[in-house]
């Protein structure tokens, strides 16, 4: 991937982090459909990213659950897991960029 594409990924991850951190408790509780809050969408994305990272690491056993450190940590957890998926080889930079864009737009 070219440096401009890598920069684009970094910018998109930062935009996603800021978007999540900017959500109020009421906005996290709200969602696009009943029973599907933004918080649940983010937690689901965290779980998916953890699974990708775990799979790429080839460690034995089941993937551990992503710890719940509260709403204030959600943006940081997303950032860390997106970057971890890249480092572990579980995602390409383009796939990580697409994942970050989709999630940010869904929020």
C-alpha cells in the first residue's frame, strides 16, 4: 500500500475514534432500529476485530472476550484492535480502511 493510502487509513481510524468518543450516553443508547444501539454495534465490531486478530495470531484456544472498560474507552479499544489486526496480519490496510469507514458511517 502506498504511503498516501496508509495515511488515509490513519486518518479514517482517527475519524472513527473521534466519532465514537463524541457520542453521548443517549446517542450510544440510540440506534437505527429498536434493540440495536450504537453501543451494541460498537461492541459487536470489537468482538469481530478481536476474533480476526486472534485468528491471525494462530494462538490456540478460543478468542478471549474484549473487556468492557466502559463507554469512554470504546473509541480507544476500536483504534487498538484495528491496528492490532493490521499488525497480526488479520487485515490488509485497505480492508481495515473499509471496515473503519463502514463502522463510522453506521454510527
